[in-house]
C-alpha cells in the first residue's frame, strides 16, 4: 500500500476520533465538519484506487454517497427543527450508496449461489425489522425507509460474504469484513437510537465500526 494511502487512513482515523469527542461535547457544527473531513479520507482512498478492478467506479460512487450521508446525519443536530427530514435524506444517501455497492458486487458473483445469498440477507433483515417494530417505538416514515435500507444493507453484506466464501481473494475478504462491520454498526445505531436508552459507549462502537468498514471497503479496491 502506498505511503499516501497510509497517511489518509491515519488522518481519517484521527479526524473520526476528534469528531466523536466533539459531538459528545455537543459542538455540533464543528463535529459535522470533522465528520465530513473524515469521510473525505475514505473517498480519496477510493478515488486513488479507481481503475484497478471491475466496477470500481460504482464502489467509489458508493463511498461518495456514504460521505454525503455522514454529513447529513449529523447536520440534523445543527438544524434540529428540520432534523427528521435531514435524517431521512441522509438515510436515502446511504441507501443509494449500498445500491451502488450491490451493483458493483453482483457482476462478481456466480449465478448458482447469488439468489441464496439474496434470500438469506432478506430473511435476516426481515427478522431484525420484525423485532424492531415489535419492541421499539418507530415512526411510520422511519419504518418505510428502514425496510428498504436494512434490506439493501443485509443483502449487500450477504452477497459480499458469499463472494468471500465461494470466490475467495484478498479483495473479496477485505471488502467482506468492511461490509460486515458496516452492517454491525448500523444495527448498533438502530438500537442506540430507537431503544429509548442512548449510551455514549454504543455511539462510539457504532461510529468506530462504521468508519473501519468504509476504510476497508475503500482499501479493498487496491487488491
């Protein structure tokens, strides 16, 4: 890996750490700037690698939409009156990012196990959604967006795991780990947001796993 990429990774992790600290101090505008800057690091990593493998432009576009989602999700604290609308637009940005990841992954799959992976991902998402809707108070708009978003996340991750198992390569394995961490971070975010008990420790876990996931997805493009 080029020294330039290592610098971007270290810088991104430092910025993400500063963002977590600043957000906890409720300095929301500064925190959002730091979060956007941290996200820019994984976008730059992806842009530096683009062209080394099939469908790279789709993964890079997914990273860009991830950065947009990052900024929007925290912008809701800067403009609390429009917070719900901003949050939902941020979720849409992440959804588009996951659909782009899916578009990049599907051509790498073999048809015999593609649909079983899709089915497994859909079933897992449905089980989680059923549990969330049964045990947590979630507004209708969040339920609608949640069905599509979690469906895309779990299906994308299931396909990534399938590729890593049935067509193993360094690229596939690194991407798979990144996708898995991203998914775990989303599950933590949901429970920390809608369970009625918000914990800073869970927020740290959510943000750290998410950022590690995006960094790994970006770095997989070099392999």
